[in-house]
C-alpha cells in the first residue's frame, strides 16, 4: 500500500490499525485461531483420505453389479438398420459421383476437384511403430481388444492406392495377434460402398451401424 495514499501510513484502516494496539492484538488472535482451525481441518481430512486409500476393499460387500449395455430382451434387426440407413445416405447424395452429401459437396468441392493424401513411409512412420507396440502390449496382457479400420473415400482421393501398403501392414499385425477386427477400408475403388461416408472420411449412420453390430457380436452384448 503506498504510504502517501489514503490507505497508507497515518490514514484509513492501516493508520487506525497502527494507532490501536488493542485492535492489533484482537486481529492477531483471530488470525491465529483461523489458521489453527484450518490446519487442523486439512490434517484431519488428509488422515481420513489416507485411511480410505489404505483400507482393503471387500468386493463381496461392495456388491458391484455390471449393468448390461444392451438389454437381454432387446432384439435388434440389423438387416433392417443397414437397408434403411444405406438408402437414407444415398438419398442425400445426388449432385455428385463421389458419394458426398449434397450440402458438403456444394460447400467444399469445386468442379469435382479431387484431393490427395500423403502417406508416411513405413521406415519413418512413428504412428505405425506405436500401433505395433500397442498390439504387442495388448497381447502380452491378454486383453480382449478389437479394432476398427475406418474407411477413406477412394472416389475423392486420387492417390488412394498409396495408402494400401500401410493398411496391409496394419491388417497383418492385427491378424497375427489374433484380435478381432472390422475392416471398412475398401481394397479397391470398385468395392467401395458410397453409403459408408458422408464426405472424404467422416462415417455415416450406415457405417456406424456396422460398427455397432460388430461390437455387439464381438462382446455378446445382446441378441
């Protein structure tokens, strides 16, 4: 506080505090008690937390119950979901041959211009090395893992085939590990289903229903 201000020496609260030893002692007493109580509260709280952390957990007493993700009585007509969602996606893609949703094509694609992807060389692909390390770790831990290989739009990317070597490595690694997987990445343009994506890479409801079905079958979540 500046000494020449109205709150500085000789003025305001500060000046009154300096001139009143009794008030000074009262404030110090109150401050001491507040700090003491606060420290006591923190110590007691820490002791209670530490006791909870160190106490053994009786799982039988805890009575944990795993709730079903899909009710056992639920019957999902996957074929119907696939058929309806596929038609709906294609119905919204009528002004182009790339399988883009009409609004997205109009907004982002000009004159049917194709895009290009830049695949990373296997020798310098850090993400691929990380994926291989992840596969090895999951296998060592006997994890019940599964994988989804998401699609790209081969009708948009003019060098789509350049991605296939990397995809083949990924698929081979998963197969060797014994993990289940769903590959939505079309190996050839002629095998690509336009209903899978809304644009170059974002999946449609039709694709997500296929993933739901795969997860449901893999982990036996419902009928």
